[in-house]
C-alpha cells in the first residue's frame, strides 16, 4: 500500500483535489489488493496440504486424515474422490480470483 501511495497517479489525484479517503479507497486500495488476491489463489493448494498435516498430527477427523488412511489401505475410490474434490476446489478458488481481479482492475477483461 505504501508503494502505491507514492505513484504518480496518486499525486495527480491529490493535485485534482480529491479527498484522501477517496484516493485511498478508489485508487490506492484497488491497486494494492491485486497482488494479495493473486497470492490467495496460489495459496489454496498449500492450505489444503497444511490441513492434511494438521489432521494427521493432531488426530482430527477430516478429509486429510481420510486421504492418508485411504492411501495406507490402498482404497482407490476414496483416493480418487478426494483428489477430484481437491482439484475442483483449487479450480473454483482460481476462478473466484479471476473474477475478483476483473473487478479490481478494469484492464482485465473476461471474454
């Protein structure tokens, strides 16, 4: 956010007499949120991997522990189901990130 506030278009908005609140919300925040939203899409897979480790270490019931048990028992239908579900969640999260990117940055077109 601090890097964005030093950009030329922010100084131009200040010179035009826009309020500091409008500059921060409409100009700076939209530009600063773009990399954060992109990183969220990348981190979804890591979050699911972390859930697997957490469930196994602490003995919590969940899909991660079920996946580890299915792998140990060589239960192929459960392994395939959890893999497909995880892949669908990653695809859905990346689709959501694309829509949010289009809302934040008007140069991104959904065609």
